[in-house]
């Protein structure tokens, strides 16, 4: 599936944000602690979700339960 279709793709599952304490990047603007997000795609290291900006973003799996 092309990354261009992820916003309209069906949700794979839902995850809950457990923290937004990033060492290198600012993710507190787009992730909310305790909020449930729709997963659109997943790799070994990253989860691609529809974040607070309304766009699909890739985040480390360590941020989610």
C-alpha cells in the first residue's frame, strides 16, 4: 500500500499514548498522553498513526501501549 493512501486506509488497530518524552524530537505538540490513536501502518520499529495534526506521522513504538 502506498503511503499516500494511509489517511483513507482502514484502521489496523488502536494504540494509547503512554508518554511523549522524546530525547531528540518535540512530539508533545502532536501526541497527547492517554489519548487513543488509529494505527494506519506498522513496521518493526515505527507505528504510523493519525496524530493531533490530522496527518499520518511515524513514531517509535515506545510511545504507545
